[in-house]
C-alpha cells in the first residue's frame, strides 16, 4: 500500500484560501496567525495533518467548536427557528479544505457526478438557477406547468 502524504504546498494553499478577519474558533486564534507563520510551525502543522490523514484520528482540541445560533425569524423561541453556525478552529478548517479538495479531485476523475447534478461541485448553484429560470420561462411560453422538487 502506498502512503499518500500531505504536502506543505497543500497546507499553504489551504491557509492562503482562508479569508482574513473571520470569526475565531474556541482557541481565539485568528487566521492571520496561521498566515504569518515560521517554516518550523508549518512543518509541525504538516506533520499533524499527516498523522490525522494516516490514522483517521483527530486531536481532541481540533474537534471542539462554538455553535452560534442565528435567528431565522424575529422572536425565535424554538430550536428550529435558528440557523446553527459552528465556528471551528482554523487548523481544523485547513485540514478539512485539504480533504475536500482531495475528495473533489477523486470524484471528478472517476466521473461520479453527472453533468445534470448541481450539488457537490463548484459552480453548481449558478447552473441550477439558470436551468430553473430557462425551464420556467419556456413553460410560461408554452402555457405549461412546471413541478420542481428540491432534495
């Protein structure tokens, strides 16, 4: 079995993709701290990511998050009336970006997502909106009803 390694380039690319001035996780460390790192710090972080990738075991502090409830409607009282946003630690988000990119590449390489599927791929939402609009316009032109089901 060949060992797939987490490269320093992958880690640096994932860190670079993250936006500045975003909310901090439980640790209170801003993303800017990861962006202005030393070579030794990056080397240690790459090693930590490699251990996670090899073992599938995440460090306990990587798994902690803060859940922030945001009201969907005014005077919300029920749990269902809130959106829940989870603030993860930035190192966790970096590792998740690396894994997501790898999964996307494999799925795309083997063609598991068809051209008519819009979820789980970049640009999918815009394409879906365009298809809905064209379908709606054509149905109106021909006096037809359109039934839509979102899953």
